[in-house]
């Protein structure tokens, strides 16, 4: 198992190297791209409908644009269903799969959360589909079980770190922090100026995880074998100082009074408004939130910057990156042929161009044939040096098959002072152990 975990880590790191290439980064497919993944015209098309299930916080404009083209070209209509995000959403997925009440196409995480769904039972093997030739092999590893590939990449890889209001930083004379102590010092100055130093949006509990998840670059920098040791039951969060430190950082933000007073009832959309208004100045986030800012506050998008979550030393400063989510085909679909056509169009040059035309680029894609995009927003420019230098680390859930499903609940408790950082880490270790036993991993 240790060997397999090492291989998983190596593969994931290779993915980060691949997506750091500028020929892949930030762009749209050209008209001279290869014909791989193209769709044959149907000579006698019939009306049909494909249902898709997505997280209710996914931006739908790009998906709807793709669906409109598919309907026009192939007379295949698309019905969009939504599910909750976070722990509730994971439970909805498991329940609908188990009961057979699942949409034809499913938009869901890659990596460890996919592993927990038993993809061999519930999803169609896409390994030999022609449209998968357009997908980088390095991504395929994140949706692969027993050498079978189950997902087509959807959207961008995402950077984990902190969004911040550049205007307020400038007004207060603050510099981007390269250590955690510098971040705390900045936060003290922001608080003294009468503003919210750290925006908390725990109404959407998935956002409470970000300080812990975005810290993985720092964890791995201090403990290079942590991912494989955790997988083999040779390491724990609560007893590994660098991993425990992630929970301590989350707790410290609350203990020092940096959060908005109503953080437990504030949604991430409310948090975005605080950030662009400058009433809140720093927001632990994934870069995907930039698409919401661009849509709802296009005039303020250039005022938002990004920095990776700092560690305790500037020598280990770098960025945590999450691989893209994926689209899966329900194994019980009655519309398998049309579902594959839908995916084939999505992965084609025209499909990718259509999808990207309705959104900004907030990270690299995992589909071949990309060109550099000339107009990149400032927050994404802030990420470029880390991709270019390879100074990145995959999120832990992209390195191993484990991510305890109750992490958002645990981090909400830690981040609101209900339990200590050590207790939170211990609870998460129990959550991971339960999942490891369900997956039948060696050593558990």
C-alpha cells in the first residue's frame, strides 16, 4: 500500500508540473486543434433529454451554453438538477446512487471523495472513449480506480489560499504576508482600522475547511511522507505537529477576534460582497470564487488579489492546488449513447470554447490544446509564478484516497471556538479511520 501511495503522490505531482506549462494555461481551444473527441453528425436525430446533477453553488452559465449547442446540433435537451454542497451534498449523492434515483450525468469531485462513492459500481467506465484522448493522462489518475477512468474533467484546477482587497491593503500600507505571523500582524492592523480582518462564511460549511485544506503545501513541506503515512495508518493529524498546525491556524483566527460577528450565519455570497466592498479584507477561499466576483461585481474584480496560505517560514512559501472536478455517467442511465455524446461535445474544441466563453479562467484546464489567454485578472496573475516555478503541492485529497466526509462540520466547530484545535484534529482522525475501513485500505 505504501508503494501505491507513493505512486499516487508522484502522479499527482506530475499533474501539477503538467498544468504549469503556459501552453496549457488560461486559454481557449484553437480552430486548428486535433479532431480527437469530435462528434459525428446524426443523420436521423431523435428528441431526447439528458438529466445532469450539479452542486447548487456551481456557476451554470457555461454549462447552459454547452447544453444549448447540444440541443441545437443533436436534438438532445438538458435538464439541470441541483444538490446541496458540503456534507449534505455528499450524503445526497450516496443516497441517490444507492436507491437508483440518479441523473444521467453527475458533476462531482475527483480524488478521494470519488473513491468513497464506489465508482466501479455506480459509474460508467470511460477509459476507451475517443473523447478521453483530449484529456491529460495526469488528470485521469484522479478519477481512476483499478485502471478504469470514470470522469471527464469539468472546470479548472483551483488554487487554495486567501483572496484579499488590494485597495484596503494599499490604504493600510500592508504587504502580502509570506509567513503566518505576518498574516496575523496584517490582521491585527485591519481589525484596528475597524474592518473585518478575516471573512467567515460558515453558513456554507464547506468554506470553513479552507484554512485547513489550503495548508497542505506547508504540511508536506515539513513532512514529505505525510500523505503516504496517513494512507498507511502510520500518521495522524493530531500527532503530526505540521498537520495539527493547520487546525491551530483555524482556531487562532477565531480566538483573536478576526472574524465578522455573524460568521456562522453569513453565506459565501455575502462574504464575497464584504470582500469587494472592503468591509472585509481577507477571505480564505478557493480560486473558483473569483468567477462569482466577476459575474456579480465585474467592476471590482481587478481590486481583488490572491496569496497562498503562508506557513511558519518564508523558505517553504508555496501554493496548494486542487485538481478539477469531473463529470461522471450514471451506470443505470437509460440514455447511455446520448450521455456519451454530451461528454464528447463538452471535450471537443467547440465545446470547451463555448464553456469558457461564459466564465473567467481561474486556473488551468486538464484538456489538451490550450493557448495563453491575453487578459488574465490580477488574482490569477498572482498565482502564475507558483505554477510556472512548480512551487505547488496538490491538495491532500488529490494525493490519497481519503478525505473524511465530516471535515466541514469539524472545522466549523474548531473555527467557532466550540472545540479546540487538538480535539478537532482527533475527531478528524476518527473520521478518516472510519472511511479507510469502509474502503478496506491495508493497515486499518
